[in-house]
C-alpha cells in the first residue's frame, strides 16, 4: 500500500475581514400590511422587525455577493487572487446548476478558486465557516471566502400572515485565513430531520411541471402562486428558544469559555423574541453586546449572521478582537454554533 504525503496547512484559522450588502430599497411594515390583516404594532411585538430590504432586478444573488465579498476582501487586506476557495450558502438562487459560487469567484478575479454552493438554511453561514476552517487547516486553501446571501423576497407569500413580514434580502461575507492561535472554536452542529416539515418550501419545483392546478396554491385572485417559504411558527419558536440555547452553551463549553468571557452574541436574526429568550436562558452578562440587526434588516437566513457582524463592527458596538458567540438555526431543521474572534 502506497504511503500518502500528509497535507500541511495552517495550525489554526480566523476571520480576517467582513463585508455586507443590503439592497437599496427599504420596505417598512406598512407595505406588508397592504396584503395581510395585521398591524405595525403586532409585527413589532411578535418579531421586532420594523423594516427590511428587498432587492431589485439588478441586485441578484451574485451581484449582492460580489459587493459584500469585495468589502470583506478589502477588510482582510488581501487580494482576490489569494482566495483559494469560495463557499456560498443560499436557498434563493433558482438556477440549480452551475453553482453561483463559480460566477462569483470568476467576477471577483480569483485565480480559479474552488467554488461551490451549500444549502443549510439559516445555519448556512456556520456550516460554511466550519468548512472554510477545515480547508485552511488541511492545507487545500490559504484564504477562503464564505458568503451567506439570500433574495427571500422571491420566496415570500405576501398573503401569508404568519411569514409575510419576516423575510428580507442581502449578502454578508467573511474572509477566513491562517492563524498561529485558535480564533474559531469547535463547531457544535447537527440536524433534526424529523422536524423538516416545520420550515419548508410550499410546493416542490417539479409540481409545476405537472401543471395540475388542483395541486398548486392559488392567490386571492385565483392565480397560481410561486413557491414560498412557510413555517409552523409556534413549533419553530419553541425549538429555537429551548433547544438552541443548549447548543449555544455547548459551543461555549467546547471553546472552553463561559458567558462572562464573551463580548458579543450574534445569533441568527430570525426574531427578536427568540434573541431575547436565548439571552435570558444563557444568562448573558449585561456587558455582552447582542446583535439586533433583525429590526431593520429582517430575517435574511444565511446572510443574517455576517450582516449583523458587519454592522456591529461598523457602528462601533463591537470591536476587532472581541470574542463572539455565533449560532445559526433554521430549515432542516439544522443548526451550527461556534465562538470566534471578530476581525
């Protein structure tokens, strides 16, 4: 049996730069209320959301990703040619193949970087970050670009009172590179496929090929609806509040730190009530800065954590070198949590 040459990568990895892109159109709750029987007060009390961003025709998944990635690369102080891998987490790129990551890698000017898409819903950024860390430590890339990007406005049923107000669009990106010290902790991740029906696409794409109107959802005017994301709100809320706090604690334990050691908490920006409940359950000290980007950005799924990270650093609410707990959770159901040093 031939003896294989061992790979040689960096001892550890860290986030070196972050960038974000929010579409130019800001959509207040009043626009959402045109199609559902609700109120601005109800939406704010249930979710904390005041506004969200919706993309225009030019703000495609690729275009938003390129904008966010350019900022992250500049923030990291490297060139696009040094990027050896591009990982894109999204559920709203409607072209099944090729991966949108390949287009992004090319237009950024990378030198034939490995590029691929992943689908892990709202936990996608954590999954991508873990893969990037492994690539750097294994030695297959020196710098990896991790992008979370969504155009969830394309998958929103504006007549669904339970979800119409939740979703927004945007892209967040980080550059992950080599480090002599550990700055990305162990990842606590997993899935609970027995709960897959709690967050899902309303109708599979293949149902539209059949063309049987009796099997397709219709809007209030009798027109066939485009597929949308739907969820069982109460079931998801309970799972996120009770189970994800346990996962977050496991990530702290795996990193060898306590809540007192934290500077920042960046959970998936799904719902401010969920965020508040997790803060309470984890017993986070008052000095810990908590990301609340959901108020003005809405739920952007895989993009929510890097977008929230970028905003905290840009506003000075967090600073370079801070220790942050990040956790994503969503459709699958899937989750991923880790502790990182902010760039």
